C-alpha cells in the first residue's frame, strides 16, 4: 500500500501528468459523486505492466471528465475525506493510490495530517513549473473559454507556490518521500520518472 500525492499551482501541469498516468493501466470508473462526476478510477495491474512487482491494483482519485480534473472537482469534504482515508485502513496491501490537486498539494491541511498518522508510505510530488509558465498557461485556458479579461489571480498563484514549498518541507520533516517533477519533461516522461521514485520508495 502506498500513496502518491501530486501538488502544484494552477497551470503547473498536474492534470496533464495525471492523464498520462491514467494511460498506463486499464482504468474503470467505480463510484460517483452526484450524477456525473467520477470520484475514482480503478485498474487491476497485470503481470508485465508498470509496477506489477509491487502492486496488484492502482486507484486514481478525483474526476477527469473536464479539462482541469483531479481532487479539485470534489468540493464536498464529506465525500473527499473518506474517499482518501478508506485506503489507509484497507486490508489490500498491494494497492497504489494516486491523487492530485490544489486541495491536496498547495496546503498541508487534514490530508497531510492524515499522511502523518497513517502507517503506509506517502510520496509527495510537486511540479517545479516556474511562475511565469503557470501564468501563461492559465491565461491561454481563459482565452480558450472566451474570457479575454485581464487575469487578476497573480497573488493567488504566488501564494499557492509558497504553499507547495511549505508542504514539501513539512512532508520531508515527517519522513515522507518528496520529489520535484521537472516541468521541461513531457507528461509521459514525468510519469516514467515518478514510477522510478515509487519503486525506490517501496524498496528502500
């Protein structure tokens, strides 16, 4: 059993990485929050597939039905909290749980505190995407949606970047594995590097 927790500010590339991760196994939606939002995807790991020597099941939390997905699509903490916590007490010890989003990466919060309480290994991955790149991506998304008003969230982005650094420091102090993900790599190569980090964490 292990958790991979991806953090980063808006436009840092979290969702692109997650979508590349979803391509590695045959994921199926297993539960829903409301009528349409998928809360989690589950895949059985077959021999010869990535991480097959370590896990027999991979779970991705959150919804990826929209362009910007992940845990940020779940606003109800009464759903979000048990969705994550259920795996900490699961008897299936060969499950890898993957989650990403600002709610679980930008600030430490209760999910970070849960990782300190749990007896399973957690890997914290943070996007190292520069502020200027994040801003350009956010502005491009706004234009795609037909929003040509000046972007006024600069201060918010700075705060989220500081939050990621603070979370990384606290996770490191808590004995968790912390890695910074190279924004210059393609999402596929980012995932490949991340899988190696998971292997090192599980075999050290």
